[in-house]
């Protein structure tokens, strides 16, 4: 699972425990240490879901992150879970992700603390790949963080073969870095965010950086370049050996 955000009507802890009938979450990636990315961490514990492996930016300690978070106010229950986990999940992984996920592989990158101190630019940036499909989850990375990672040739190489970009910082302007698209021309961009209530939620024109042909959404038959949870509801990607398919909850 990548992040553990929840809504008023859906919680990953409930889905895992009661729909998947599982009590173990093998791998949990936390891309960003802000509440919207981890709002059901305590819920996992309360539902009896045990996290085997936590993947995060390893350059800060739990105490250091607690100090960063405390600048914005008291820590939530989920933040307490996370900063405690930063100190507890520190053993060598006995079941590496790439060897135990049936062909799914992951590569991740991060900026170092204390060179960066903002939680957004300390985001864990995760590439997930299966067969010929690769999707990028950049957390809430902002311009300075993007540009620092772009100095790494390995990061630029991963960008070149990315099919789908989940827009950083929920598609906000602060998460858009034009330099990224010198190396990455995705088939589509996904923006995940709640309904617009603030001007800061207005998004840049991601259409201009997507391949001209875009993608076909299987449930609607429409050709799309930018998908959003506001318009499309839940968005499902199904990857197989000969390509990938997109299904959406709404007509879009």
C-alpha cells in the first residue's frame, strides 16, 4: 500500500481487514509525513492489521520528524504512530519487495534531511513497475525537491520510461516542475484531490506535458490525458504482459 489516507466513507484499514480478509500488510510506503497521507495509520493498528515492512525517507529519525511536525501544532494519533514507527522499523528487510511481489518492482528516491526540512521536499518518490507499465508516486514533492532529484542520473533514467504520473501535491501548482518533463512524457497524469474549495487547489495545465495520443479509458471508451478523482472517482490501472488498462468509477 502506498500511503494510508482515508475519507469520511472509506478507510484502507477496513478494506484490508474486512474485504481482503487480511491481517498483515506486507509493505507500506509512506511518501509524505503529512496527515492526508497517513490519516489511517492508527486505524490499521486498531483494525488488527500488522505492518511487516515500512518504506519511508530514511534520512530523518522519528524524533526529528516529530520536531518538524510539532511546528504546525500537536501531533495527531497517526503522526504519533509514524514517528514511533520510524524508530521501530529499523531492521534489515528479510523479504525485499522486488523478490516477493510476483514480478512487481519498486524503486524509490528521496532528498536528505537536514539539507531539506520541509515535509513536502522530504517526500519519498516511488516508481512502481510491472511488465511494461510504470507509474510514479512523488508524494508532495515541490520544485526545489524535484530539481535536487533531477541531478541524479538514475532518477532521470527512471523518468524516461514512466507511463503514468500521479501529480505531486495533489496537482497543485507548487508540485509542478517543468524541468521534469525534459525527461518524462507520460501517457497520462492522475490528479488525486478532494473537491475544490481553495484557490490553491487550481491545477497547472498538465495536458501540455502528456503524449498527444493520451490513453483510452476502458469503462467509457474516451481518450483522456488527465484523470482526476474529482471527475472520475476511483481510478484502477490493470497491468499485464501486453499493456495496461484503465477503468474509472464515473463516466468522466
